[in-house]
């Protein structure tokens, strides 16, 4: 995964060169014929396959605005502010990739300022051609895409109910970066993956205690990944309104009013 920051008031674009699998940027899968612009002014959040190559182009905001005014439309300009994928003509994209490869070679071998400036101008011109040949709108992360991310993580958690899954494992299961995962959970469920995991595990303990199939609270709690019994007791009471010992002593199901907000993490 590549994750980094550029200068404030700059915008970053991702250009795929050699591909060996999907590139995922901010929850969007980028195909071979698309460019990606980050949805914020200075953050880049991308997952790339092993042995794949991509360029990250960063433009000062003023220079990018001038490029779009010259080569694009006002509608396109507004869409670019939100970030996403767009599809230039195959010819212009191929030219941009070729210029970028050549520019890298020049940068590594030449110390001549004038030659380097010339290559930078070639890159800007080739990028401008990509903007001017873009006929479709920006493809952004949709609600359906966010739901798929959340669904994958929930399925992953439920497939190994007694494991305390790490955030990196959840990102791998969903095939997204940490930032995209947190964003999807926040918009779809109003909580973090960590908070959801805690709620899921607390309900697992609750069901075991009510079923009468466990001999002790500690046994049920540790099976569901709770090792600090003091904190577990606090979280449990906050969620269910009673102590674990009260649940264990209950002889028949009762109605419990549960908060919709997760316990403190």
C-alpha cells in the first residue's frame, strides 16, 4: 500500500503503467484505461499489487485550475474537486504514460535544469491532452461500493467469531486501505470497524451466558476475545444494562433495551 501526503493546496493523480492486478484508491478499483485523482487536496491513499508500477502526479491547485480551464469544462472541474476516476482517450493516456517513463529516465540520468524543465512541460502538456479527451463524468465511490466493503468485513468477522481481528486483516479482507475502510464504516454504520467488532463480540458473550451452555463468565468472555475482565464488565453493562453475572443467573429470556451507540473504545 502507498499512503502519503503532498504539499497543501496540491492535487494528486494516479497513473497506472505496468499492471499485475487491480489498483485500489480510496475504495475505488482503477482499471487500465483510467486516471485517478485523490478526493482531498493533499492525501494519497492507494493499494497496488506487488511488482506493479504507477506514477503519482501532483499539481499546485492554481496550475491545475488553469489546466482544466484550458482543456476541460466547468462541470468537469467541479467533479474533480470531489475526486474519483476518469477515462481519457486511449491515445492520450498512452502518450502520458510514455512521457512519464521518459521523464523518469531523464530525471535519473540528467542534471541539466533546462532538459528537466522541458520534460516537465511535456508531462503537463500530455496530462492536459488527457483532460481534453475525457468524455465521461468522474466515477466516484458509490453507496453500493461502501456497502460491499462493509459486507465483506462483516462476513470476515463472522467467519471467525472468536478471533480478535486486527484492522490490517479487515483491510485485506475488504481489499481496501485503512482510510477507505474507516470511511465506509463511518458512512454506512456510523461507527469504526473496531467498535463494530466489540459490539459483535459482546453479543456473542451475551448469547452464551443466556444459553446456559457455559460454566463461567470468564470462560465465555475469553472465548470471545475479552481478556481484561474489569473493562469487559464495564462495556457489557453499558451495552445491555446489566452485569454479566445477572445475565448468567437469568432463567428465561427478558427484554433488554440496548444502546445503538457502541461502548467506548
